[in-house]
C-alpha cells in the first residue's frame, strides 16, 4: 500500500498522538496506597490502567504499520474496532452520569487526576471514540489505497503483456 504524502503525514501525527495517549495513561496506574477517595464509583486498578496503555499503544502501532506500507489485515482492524467498542461500553456510564447526573457536566475537574470518576470516564470514552475513528480511517485507507495499488499493478502488467 502506497499512501500519498498527506495521509503519511496524518498517520505519522496519529502515531505520535496515540503514543502520547499511552504515555499519559501511565499516570493512571495507581501506586501503593493511592486512593481517589470516592468510593461511590470504582477504584481504577493497575490492570485497568495497563489495559488502557496497551489499548492506545496498539492503535499507535496500527498507524505505524500503515506507514511501513504494509496492508493491515482486516481481522486486526476488526480486533481494534472491537477493543474500542469494549472500552466505550466500559466507560459510557461515566459519560452518561456526567451528561445527565446531578452534577454539572465537566471534562476538566479540579486537576488531571481521577478524583472525579465521571470526568475520567468521560475522557476515556472520548479517547476510545477517537481511537475508533482512527481504526475506521485505517480501514478506509486500506480499502482505497490497496485497491489503487492493485489496479495500477494489474493495469501496467496488462499493458506490458499486450505489447
């Protein structure tokens, strides 16, 4: 697959963006004795935070693979889309509470920690939505540019055979 320059630039930026998402997600890994102080929701576990790091790193790797010229297999993109949907389902209740709960909607909170889980879950929901959009873009690029590469190869090969 040979991506045009604008798509290579976009995919390069996406690699950096999702790698940054993974890096900043490391801040959510609780250290010994860390508590958010809000027991009405959940306490994020080390496993949960590590899964988010891996999730964002996976999407970054998908974009990096697209830059290498490889066609990403459809099953890998489906797995990525499924992971996005799973993360969205896991966090949608926090967004729902943020939108329709008793407290006013916010995405900022007092600090960047997860002291208000509805804020953290809303951010994570939108992060998974952005990742899903990224997977859809990769799928579209694979369909469009793999088909164009195949057409140009058979077209040039066919003309050479006729000569």
